[in-house]
């Protein structure tokens, strides 16, 4: 794979700035657009700027940035607006630097933000802390395009000193601030937005999205591996196309192999929305909002564009980035690169006996996981008690879940959860938003302990324990593998299938599990320090008084 000095591509050119399509020829020289000229004697293929994921955590793919790029370019993706929040919670500035440097090794536009909430809350143990000085150091850098999602919306609403100081740093450098405010409405969301927050990817109703737009926000429509709000929000394309951006937020490797932003484009066009408006939403809008230097098929732009068969089928034939052909006919042309494996792992193996919990009341609070959502509900019910201990109840699907601090040696936190549906065994992961401690759920203490210990052995990964044991090691910060992305996708699919064979009915079990420790999404979650009520933003008890 190398850059051609000068070459031309002909077809139906899609000009998003002028909102027109015309037959013509694009000439590229030294990675730049030399000219775009009308040409009636051309073929029927379409040439348009490349697609942009307006909000994604690269780490969610379990791939390092260079491998993410390899899997994304066949789908026409040329750039991502990437929040390195996950690795920042594990390794701090070192983690962000790792993502930037690895991303530079391949022809792809990675735009990383300054992670604003590390740790996300003070109610969990993370591996690092990024304060106001760190925000200053990051945001003054020209390659850092924005302040990543401000998840501490209570801190914004109640004007926490450090939170407000961070927001002021972003304003000082003229960098947009991403938001994260699920379900926030009324005067609270007005105050949140007026503090300078410009986007949100957490809306789950049209009413919420419209109110946020009313106060000046842009809405990122999300279709990830677990959280999906395309169906709920795509109607914004009809009324507010200039306020819409497309994103994945979190994308597991097997899903990335199947498609990326291109799938959202196809769905939107198939739903009857005008192709020009759809493409502006996932290309022009993020470029303008974040001031990205991604090409738009204008003279002297970076030669970042894709060739597709037609606007209905939207099959990507070629992808060019900086004048380099990086994918053709569904095949990546980017080669894998070598990568280091920074990590942060202290925890020892555990014994099943440390997971027992004595029953002292009649009812407990149970987390109810919801398919396709990051929010949870709270169930209050009578637990299954054996020999004076609260146990997993397979019949009612109330399974024990634990979170174990991986940065310090402390006792596990224990809760119960519904809708994982396991009939046997256990699963575990060190991808556990946002602090990425060890999280596991299972039908017995013995199975949970085995699943946890598999991850301790490899210093991070995902695992399933049933009749046999399977683990996908994630040696880069316990979040990513440095191996071939397509192989990682196959390995993930194998483990995912085993989990579902054990009874789990969730579409993305590991992605759902990872969000059960995300305290900033209501209602009931579990951190390494205990059961947490996201509505009151305080700890609560397992047993109901």
C-alpha cells in the first residue's frame, strides 16, 4: 500500500457543500485534491467524501487504533472522533498518548479528545486521575480537537469547582465540549447546555432529543453493539438534519467486521430520508462541528473519499485516505503494525468463599439489565437463600454479579442482576466502564471465581466458564488486543456464542455486562465500592431495610 503521486477517478461526484451531484473527474496529486472537473463521459459509480464516526471509544472494539482502522476502512470510514476515556481511566495521559501514537502508524484520521471525567465519579476506583492541569496540557495541543464527554452532569448542574474549571479550559482553547446526559430534561438540561456542552449521544426518546436541540445541542444518533437509538431518533433527519451526527459509541470487533457508519447511512436512505441530508449528517456536520481537516472533495483538500456503486445499495468499492487506496471491494489494504502492551493490573486470584453474602433481610435490590439500553431498572424482590446465604436464582434469573478492584487488593462488591439468563457457568470481563475493574456474573460462586481468575492470569480480557473455559486476552490495558483484528473478531464471536449457548439471550452479553458498572447511567449499577443509585447519585444497600 502506497500513495500514488497523481491519479484520477471518475463518476457521479457528490458535493456536500453545494448540495449537488454531477458527473466529473477527481484528480489527486501528492495526497491532495488537485482538481474536480465536470465530465459528461463518465461511468455511473458515485464519488463522495468518506464517512465519519462522530463519537466512538476505539477501545470498545477491543482493538488498538491501527487495527480498528484496518477493519473500518472497507466500510468507507475515513475518520473517527474518538474519546480515549477507557484507556485514560486505566493509564491516564500515558494511555491517551498510546492511542495517538498508534493511530499515527496507519493512513486514517483519528481525532482524539481530552477525556474530561477520569475517574468518571468518586464512587469507584480507577487507575488514574486527570485534573484541570491535565486538561490544559491536552487541550492546548492542536491534534486534540475537543473535550470528550462530560459525564458528570450533576457536577455541571451544581457548578462543581473542578468541573467548571475544566469547561473553562475547553472554552479558552475554543474546543467544543461533548456531553453525556441520559434522560436529563427541564431546567437541569438547560443549565447543562448553557455551561457550554454542545452534543449528546445518550438520548433515548424523541422528546428528550428535541428539548436538547431547542437549547442548542446537536444530537448524535447512536447504533453501537449494545446501545441503539437509531429507530427512536432518526425522525430528526426530517426536522433537524443540521443538528444530527451519526456515531457508534461502542462497537465490538465482530460487529465492526460486518459494518460501521455505512449501515446507518443505508438504513436512513432506505427509510426515505434524502441521501444528501443523510450524508451531510455523517460527514459534513462532524467536520464543521469539530473543525476536522478531513477532505470534502474540494480543491486542495486532503484526498479522503470513497467510491460506491449507487446511493441505494451503498456498496463501498474503494476507500482513499490522504490519496492512499486503503480498501477495495470489501478488503482492507492496511497492514498490521507492531504495538506495545502497557497495562495496569495488581489483583490476585480469588477464592469462591469471598463471594458469599449472608442474608439478613427479606428483600433485595436487583439490577434489571435492558436489551439495547445502557439504563437499568431496579427490582425489589425476595432472594433465594440457601444455608443463610443469598444465592443466584437461575429459575427467576436473579444472578450474582461482582466487581473486583484491579488496581488495589480489596474485597469484591456484590449485587444481583436480571436478564442475563445464564443457566450454567459464568462470564467475566476487564472491560467495565468506566474504571475497568473486573466484572463478572454467574450461576454460582465457584463459576464466578473461575471466570475472574482466568482474567487475573492473563492480566485482562473476557472469559466464559461452563463445561470448558475460554478466554480472549486483552493485554493492552486490559482493554485491547494487539493481534490481528479479524482474528480477534473471530475469537470474540466464538466466546459470544458460548455465552449464548449457556442460556444468555442478550444480543451483546459482554457489552451489556461492561455497562453494569457505569455509574453515570441510571438507575442501579455496581462499582468496586458497592451498589450505586444513579438517580440519587449515591450508594445504596443490597438488602432493603
